[in-house]
C-alpha cells in the first residue's frame, strides 16, 4: 500500500511550509552533527522527562541495558513499544530519546529504549542479538509486572539503523527463536528511514558494521518474509543517506506493508517529526498513530 503525503503543497499554507523547512534545518543541526546536539534537541523537546526504570540490565555488557517509561496510571497496564535508535551501528545513547518516550507515553504506550553493543567493539550480528535479548527480557519483565505492562504482543519501532534492527530481528526468525519467542510476539514494526537493501557494503558505516557478512544473512529483502508482521515504512523523498528505495522495495516484498513517502523531508526529518515544538510533522505522526490503533490499541487515558 503506497501513500505520498503532500501536506506542504496541498494542505499547508506558505507559513507552515516555511516552518517545515526550518524544522528540517534544525534537525540537521541537532541530529546529524553529533550526539551532543541530539542531547540538546532532546532536552528542548522533552525537558526533564525521565524513565520510570533506568538501566534495567538484559545482559552482562555495560551497553546491555534498557530504560522503561510508563504512561500515567490510568493507562496501565499498558501495551509496550520498543524503540530502537539509529547511529550507523557505531553510536547512540538511550538517554537522548526521552522525547520519543514522551510522545508514545502520551498515546498510552509504555516505551522501552535499549542501548545495544556497537562497532568497533562488535560487528554484525551482535547488535541484532542484543535487540532480541532486550525483547526477551521485556517479555519476562511484563509477565512479572502485570500492573505495569500488558502481557501481549509488542510493537517494534526505530529510525535508520534502529529501523534495520527492528525489521531484521523479525525477518530472520532465528533471533526471536533464540530468546524463546514466536514471530507472533511482534504485533507490528514501524520503520522510519531504514536501510533494508544495502548490499554491497559501499559506505564506511556498513563496511564497519557488517564486514564480509553475506547478504543472505544481513539483508531484510533477502529473507523469507512470509511470516513478517505488519509493517509501516516511512521515508522522506529527499533522503540522501538511506534512499527511499530501501523502504519501497521492502514494502513491495512484505505480505502486509504500508509505505509512506513524505515530501520535502530528508533522512532525519522522519525522526524529528515525532517531536513536540516546531518540528512535529503530522504527515509522519498521523500514520504512526493509526498503525498503533490498528495493530496494538492502548487504553484511554483519563
């Protein structure tokens, strides 16, 4: 299913178009130039928003920890969304995505944001093994804390390399099997500007992270996708980092996928769209909210 949102041309006036361009420029400043800038952006958007549970350990490595944010008590036990951040598999910090947790908490979802091991300390498939381990840990946590989390399927969501992790950990069923979970544990996957068809490894990030891994092990588009859960794949038509063809091809191959292409939006624009001040983009937020309502509805908050 293909959607192309033209809000800046068909549904927005000239002032909103100006702010849309400004938002993308801000995102380039805050996100693409380094983690410290992302931290500043996160503080601007989320203030002092803190996890209810910080640094829960799902493994023995210092990076194998997860933060858990819960919605208000009237929305509990809450369905769980697991957010996987990007960073070319060589950078990232869960604490800099509180604005993501705030956004989905307000929709009635608990949000888990794991760190995972990164290059140069590890290469493929360690970051996927960590993703699976975090999902398995959170499944056990939900069973032990039924007042906080629903014991139900979860939604995976991520941006860029995190979107890859979210898709590939389900596309290759061995990862979930390794932690004792069936494919049905994943109610759906939301991928923002994700790389799913990037072989040969012709940029430094993929060369570092994947080395000489054969494509049949690393590429979501090379997997048997017959058991994939529903996908929502959103990309910007001006993405020069991860070209839209990645999302388009995966959407063509997957049995149940919605493809959304956002006009006048680059690689980081699909991430900043989930912010609150100046940068919110309903062309991204609306299909995300609809997908969540359809695949894993939350309790109404009062």
